[in-house]
C-alpha cells in the first residue's frame, strides 16, 4: 500500500505515528506532509528508514492509496489547518486513516466527500462496540506475555514493542504484538486504542486482544502512558491488569526527570518506578521488570550512551539497552529466561 | 420528588444505588420493585431509612414522578425482564433515571414512549461531550480534598463519602461531594460517572469536578474500584491522580480477602494496600491515608466489630471506624488535622 503521511509542524520529534509507520510498517511511503520542512527529505531527520520527500500539501503528492494522519496532539483534536489535505485526499478517492480522538468519519464534510468519491475513512481509535469488563483471565493464555511500560508518555514503549517483535521473529520465535495505540495499530493493522475505550472496559479490551493472540509463543503488549502520570495512569493500570504479563520491560528517556507536558510533576527514580509497577501488578498477577529500554537519543556519544544504559540497568536491577541504538537481543534473552 | 426504585432480585445487598438513594437522597421513595421480595417492606432489610413497600411491578405503584433503576449489574447491561416496568413508567408519563452503561434514551421503544408521553429519560452515566485530558492542576483548589479509596469494589466508598459529607455539614463546615458513580450522582444530582468516560479523559473528568466545586472548604471525592482490581484499576488510578487529594480514607470490608466477583484474585493486606495507594499518588501529588472505613456488617457483635475496627486502624496506621455502625467523627477529625 502506497501512502502519504500528514505530520504538519511536528515531524519528526512530535510525530510518533509518522515515524513509527516509517520505521516498522510495510507500507510504501510516497511523501510526508510537513509545511515547515517542505523541500527536505525524511532521511535528513530519521535515519535507517526508506527515504521520502517532505512536501507542503497533498497537492504535491503523486498517486497514493491512502493519507495517514501521522500526528496526534494532546487531547487528540483535529487541527483545522489539516482540512485541505484531508479534503484533497478524499476528492481524489484516497482513503484516509487517522488515530485522533476526533473521528474523521463523523465529520460531515469528510463523510460526504468519502461517499462521493468512493474513499474509506478509517478511525484507528474507534473502539469495537461490544467491549465489556475484564474477567481477569489473560494469564491463562499459552503465550509468554511481555508488556512494555514506561516512566512517561513518549518514552519508547511502542518502539521497544516492535523492536522486541522483530528480534523475536529473527530468532524464528512465533511472536505477535498487541498494539494499544494508534501507531501500533497503523503498523500492525490490528489492535484497539485503549485510551479511547470506556474506562470500565479498558482492561477488558486488552484482555480480549491477549486472548485473541494467545496462541502465539510470545506476545508483546504495547503499553501506554505511565502509572504515575497525572492524566494517563488509568490507561496504564488497565493495560497492566488486563494483560496480566509474565514480564515487564520498563522504558525511560535518559535524563528526563519531569513528566512531558506536565513539568510540575516529577518522575520517580526508575528503580522506584519499577517497584511501583511490580507492587501494583502483583496482587492481580505477579510479574517482574525483566528488562529496560533507555532512550538515549539526547546523548551524542556512544560510550556515554552505553554508560547511561548501564546505570539504568543497575537502577532497575535488570538488563537494559537502547533498542534503536544497541538492539534488544540481551533484553529479549532476559524475557525468555 | 416522589420516586420508585427498581431493584429486581438484588435488593438490598446487590442494589447499591437503591440503598444509597434510600439512605442519602432527599427523594420520597414510594416503593421498591423487587419481585423476589414483593409484599415485604424496606425496613425489614435496611434499618434507619424511611420505610416503603416492596412490590412486584410498576403496576402496583401509585403516583410517582420518576422510576429509578437502582441496580447496576457487572458490565452495566439492561436486563430485558425490567422492560415492562420501564415501559409502564414511561406510559404514565413518569421520568426514568438509570445508571447503566446501556443508555435507555438510546433504546428505540423507550425513546418513542418518552416522546409520546412527555417523560424524560436521564442516563446518569452519559458523560458530558466536551471532556478532555487532565492538566494536573486539581491541587490548586482552595478546598481540602479527601478521596475515598478501597481495597475492592463495593467496599463502602460511596457510603463513607456521604457519611463524611453529612458529618462535616453537621459541624457547619462548608462541604460538598464529587460523585463519580451512578449512586452518588443520583443522590447529589451532580457528577460524572467516571467509569463511563473515555479512558484518556477519566482523570480530566475528575479534575473538572474538583475545580468546579473547589470553592468549598472541604471536598469529599467518591472513589471507585480499587487500585489492584483486575477490571477497574484504571478508573481508580484516574480518580486518584485527577483529584490530587490531600488525604485518603481507605475503605475495606472486614474479612474480605479476595476480590468480589474475581475470587481467584487476592486482596493485599490493608496496610500494604494503603502504602500502594500512597506510593502511586505520591509523584503526582503527595497524600496520606488519614483514615479508614471498615464495613463490619458481617460481624453481629458490636464489641467484636469494634475490635475489628481497632485492628484495621492498626494495620493502616490511621484512625478508623465503621461509618454506618459507629459514625465518622474521629475519622473526620483526622482528615481535618
């Protein structure tokens, strides 16, 4: 499938979905739309992914099958400056895929254009309408279940999830993911955006996915938020208890000590944070932090990054890595122990 | 307002909303509908509330303003055996008030009958449509904020909330509640059913209510679920972080050591549980378990109940009581310290 990715004014650092699909998806990316970087190329900003031009608007994109809205601002609203691009895509019969809280299919103009031009609108965050509460039974699946958790939002959970999946498959392990956010769903073409589910059913949604994919040997569940996050802790707790994981991989951004977007809220030291995760999980289903993932992109020097990883490993008392920089092999070993 | 309360086959022990409104509401209750107890009276089951007959169906109820659906099964579904009663109420122009996940106003027959007969349908769990994520700012309100938390669902949080409110008002303290579930909303005629909110916005919904009522001197926030509950921990975490409470009152049912409805899941010892609440709350907004509420209804002997309360108080290291049996005065003292 050939796609364009809308990421206006936020590529690459605040465009998680765009970068995730570039890195882990099997789509062919024809272009990224970012009006502030128009004329540049993806490769200038994101190494190790297929290159693509960055353009100003949908009008500069050739033939594509779909436009993916590859950004999701806090609150998940729709930015009206994106309207001409979505309109332009629908008018040429392209599908539009989006992970916003605001459902594009419910927008009168977009719905009308999609119908007129035979295009589909897929809102990745729209939950199934038959969800219910958790039964507390996810631990009964055959698969080893590992959950990525974190000390903050945007701390590498999605990346670590797909790096673990890739590494496991390279070892011929029968592995699958349980995506819980729009990027993972866009990459895997499967999943439920747990943050968009009715709060009472959030754990149940995760449990359903774990049980649907429970016949694999290894299941990597994508975590969301953080357990001590002022806004998203509910989603995190629901995933923790709904998935009943055998092991946790704790994700952290090197040097980050306050919550992103909530700078008045401190992040507990990673070692304490790992213990909080274990103590909250334990009564429902005992688990352990079996590995760590440290995002060291802010550290230029490889040796200094290795030292930061070693320090982080000591703090959480488990093997750690930077998945993008150093791979996940020994963390995967620790999970499989 | 004169009402009847539907509680078929579940009155009184599994009819939280029915009993809550009988005890704390200022409605006049004309009858309770429970086909298995028809012919009996409320006073035979629930002491210290105004008496009312228990009847078989809406046909045996005299003039009322509204029918309240006073039960909420796990999952919040609508039991089709209740349909004749709801239909009967609407056909005589009575309003219908319900706290189910299934919205009665969206039921075709009920919507049509309501329109035909000039009746209103109020679904207490329907959230406002303009909710958003938490800003992490609830701690800035003037009020002292106390949150009731628990070791399980149905462990006395709603009861404790309203007992604290009543006791505070008896001392001429300017106090208010933040109801977060259908019963509290039915009693207080205010509130948001946080379990029905999109998971990402659950903390934000609580924050909004705390800020709306933040000018009172004391705000008692009704907790939900439990932080180590296999299905509802997300709602609990959202309320904990969204309300940023100054103090917690931890509710527990004497002798209960497994999660209600999830008997394979143990409840941690109350002292440990109190520490888990504090450790998860702390990074966002430090708080303390300032008091405890022990439901001793399973203990016949008053002296044994007092001993159980004393033991519980020791376990959580804070003053405790059974709010219904012994009042909340010294727990309120501890909160106000």
